[in-house]
């Protein structure tokens, strides 16, 4: 501290000068990496939730369309496929099976012998 001699009313007085007063410090806005990461994670979680909601909505819409198509197909088939009576068989000329003109198959004997080139030593 500096000493200052000040003359007041003809007398010498010693005055000490006060150090300069510091200004009030404004706290710095700290940006911690964990806070930044938490904000990014929240934004990502929101995007994922939005994507899942859109996928779910798309699936529901697709199922609804498929159900409508199936109902339309059923209506169309019911209109087209009117039940019809089957034709009556002809009883005046009954079915008589005929003998086949092909030659019957002659079975062959199986070969149980071992060929010479595959003999066991």
C-alpha cells in the first residue's frame, strides 16, 4: 500500500490509499461436456421416438389397406362364384374300364455280387 501525505489544515497526516475495488465478477456460463452430451442424447431419443411413431403409423395404415383389399376381394369372389349344380353322370353308357395296351413291366433280379475291381483285400 502506498502512503500519501496529505496536508489538511496545516497538519501533516498520513493516509493510506485503499486498493482498487474489484468489479463484481459475472460467472462464466460453463458448458460441461456431460451437459452437451445429455442434450444431444435427448435430441436423438426424440428422433428415435418420432421414427418409431411413424413406422407404427405406416404399419397400421398398411394393415388397414390390406384389410380393405381382402374385403373387396371377398366381395368380388362372392359375386363371381355363384354356386352351380354339378353335371349329372351319364347312366345310359356306364364306365367300363379297359385293359391297357402297354406291356407289363418285367422285374429284374438285383445284383448282389461285388465287382472285381472293388474287391476287398
